[in-house]
C-alpha cells in the first residue's frame, strides 16, 4: 500500500485532529464510563426527538466541504450533513470499528484480486432539495476532490485510482476520471492501480459524498453544501466558527440505519478556551445543559475534581482511539546503529513514570507493542524487552557493555515544547530520568512544534533519538504500520514518517500480500504478526496509548463512543 505522506503528516502533526475535531484521522476512543450500554451517566428514559444540541469546541469546523475535509468514518459533525458510500458502525466499543453500508447497499464487491470495487446505491436517496442522488453525483464528488483549489482531503484515491496521480479535477479536466465508471444511475465502479483490501474503509471518507454538479460553487461550496444527511447547513459564520444545522426534510431514515438524528437543531460554537468549555459543561446551566464537545478532553486537574463529584463522574465518557506515543530511533545515526544500544534503552524505560507524565493512568495506558491494543488493528501481545512497569536498568547496563559502552552513554533526545503530554517536556524528562539510572546521560533538545516536526520528519536532518506519535486513519493495521515501516514510503525530500528508514524487502512484500486480503479478520491477524516481527529489531520504544475523557452536559442522553473514533458520536446524541 503506497500511502501518501500527506496522510501521515495530517495525523502526526495535528495529533488527533481528524477524529477529535471532525470525528475522524487522525484520533480518540471508546467505552462510556457512565454506562456501558451507551447512555450517558444516570439519564433515564428513552431518547426522544426534539430540542437543540449545542456543541462547544476549541477548533472551528473549517473548510466544510466534503472534498476538503480529512475524515475517517465520515467524521463527526460532517457526518450529519454528508453521507458516504460506507460509514462506521455507530455502536459503542469494539463493535464500532466495523465498516458498514451507508449510501451503498453493502460495503463493496471486489473482483478477484481487489483491484476493482463495485457499489450499488440504495433506492430512494435524495438531496436536501428533493432531487435523487445518483452514481454520477458520487463520481463528481470524488472528482472535484482532485482540484487544487479544493485540497485538504485524504489523498488515498490520488494514489490508488488508475490515473489518479495525474488527474487535476473537473474544473480543468472535463472528461473526468476514466477509472470511475457509472454504468447506470445506481452503480459505480472503482478501478485501482493495485490490490487494496481495505477499500471499504476509504469509502467512509467525505470525498465519497455525492455532490450535484449543477449546485457546485467551487471554493464557495462550503458556505452551503448540499446535504445528503439528516441535517442541512443553515448558517456558517467565519469559516465554521459558528455552524448551525437544521433538519433535512428529504432525509429518509429508512435508508439510514446508522444516524439517530434526535435533535431538531444543532448549534456548533467554536474558538473557545478548553478550560472554559469544560467549566461550562460541568456547570451545565441554560443551553449548556444540552451541550457536548467533540474536541476537548479533560486534563489531570479537571479529572481530580471530577473524581470527588459522583454526579460529574457519571457524565464523563471514556474513549480509546488507535494511537501510539513512542520513542523513535534513526539507526543511520551513531550509536543507534547498534541494536544493543536500542535494546538497552528499551529495557531502561520506566513506563510508570512516562504514564504519570502523560497525566496518569486515567489518561494513558503503557504500551509494549506498536499496534494499539484493539482487535481491529490485529493487536498481538508481545514484549521483546521485558522490564516491567518501572524498567530494568541493570539489564540495560549489561547490554551497553556488550555494545562497547561499559561506562555508559551521552545522547540527545529531541522533543517538542508544546504542552501536549505526548511529545512534550514532561515525557522527555521522564525518559531522561529513567535512562540516567542505566548510566545513559540524556541531554534534552526541546524545540517549538514546527521546528520539532521538520527535524523528525526529515531523512537528511533527523536526529538519532526523538519522541514521536502515530494515529491511524481507520481501525486497521494498514494505515498504522505501512507509513512507518514500508521502505517504499521513505520520502527523501519531504515529510518522512519511516523514522527508522527501514527498507526490508520481506516487510515490503508482506505489506503487499496483506493488502490483497478482503477478509479483514485475516488481514488483522497478519498485521499483528508483522508488528511482532518488526518489534524484534527495536526500531522504536512504544511508550503509551492515550485515553480520552470527555464531559457532557447534564441533559445529554445516549452517549455512544466507539473504538473507531474514541469520542462521542454526535449522530446518536439526544437531549431532554
């Protein structure tokens, strides 16, 4: 799978912005601590239609155009307006990692080698103006996502579709993409350059939203995109800072098994301070009693307050998204070219102190595998360098001696100055202290986020030892392992995420073989086995998987948090 580096940059740079803010790539996760049934806290009774749901966010819902959004599973707020060929299963926990039909009758029908995928649209689908949705609208919606003026969306189709690498969109190329075939009004066929067994996951992204050609206003389309979902845009101020949605009377719930669409109106207000958001949700006065957030987590101090208040604790949802924070090695730089040095550092790490630096066990779970601990990814337990939760400095010293460093080492750790509790000074200090007990003196090199990212994503200038993180675009092993360990994805003159610059023919071949599989369970098992095999080389040190804690207003009902997004699914929420 030739994953574009743009995808990885989005996930890594914005951390979990796609899932957190929009509901998708890049990351945050599932079970509701208030009630495992998927309802929030102690709210009683059956969810009812009606009322206004308020969304309090830090980040604006910018570029509200399906071509420009970078989402997985259809996104969160975007999924209320834009339907796609497939979508995520709107259920709590692991069940929510499954891909299910949306506009299509199934998740796609592949040919024998998964280089061609066919979809049939459901009957009775309509836009907000009552006109029917056809396969030509799907084709046009995808084609316009190739236009330079509508950039920003996930670039998988540019890499995967035959001719996608040179196509410039319908504004410049009126002929369209020949690899998108619409033999009739309800059928669309995708012709791919190579086998892609995970294509149904990609079909959840908003680029697969139907767009009526006659209503396309180019860069202005985001001001009033034509709805195919349960809500339509009636107000969009300051590029998504204030977004108001009301019911789309032409949406037929008989064609949509996933979205509950309980509220009559949804009012998204952004540009708020995170502390203010959490305070307003906690107080829950006035309209805030029926409010949620799709991008703001609780921090350690706020969790301490919640812990002493049972009523507040009942309104906290917990999520797990496929995300790993880790130490990256560049074996091209000495002494990290020596596997025993990398192994020594792996043994020396004190994951308890790292977890504490990340906010404590409520916000981080220790990791010894690169893949997240979720079945959908193919998680296979392993710990090639077992040192317990607090590290094994003596074993580390022994390995350093065998590596020719009996008196220890002096090395530099690159980290970010951003206060994100992931690649930040707190984490770097915890690593420094643990390695010091093993005779490894660590000098910290903290740099502002842009400089930090430029260095760690550079083949030429990347240091040998630095903090990094990765989140998947969908819940499967492919978008997690391929960008990091596929040698063909090493980018010499751009953003490179294969930090170890691993180019192992056996690993590359196994990635290609797994990509041919349309049996996602079989593929998951192979991804897990590959993760375990690569882990033997100590090319990274997994540190922890983040946990997401979100507060909801006191009148919010039916909180559903899946392992696909890790955050509350706004399409399921009801208000009293």
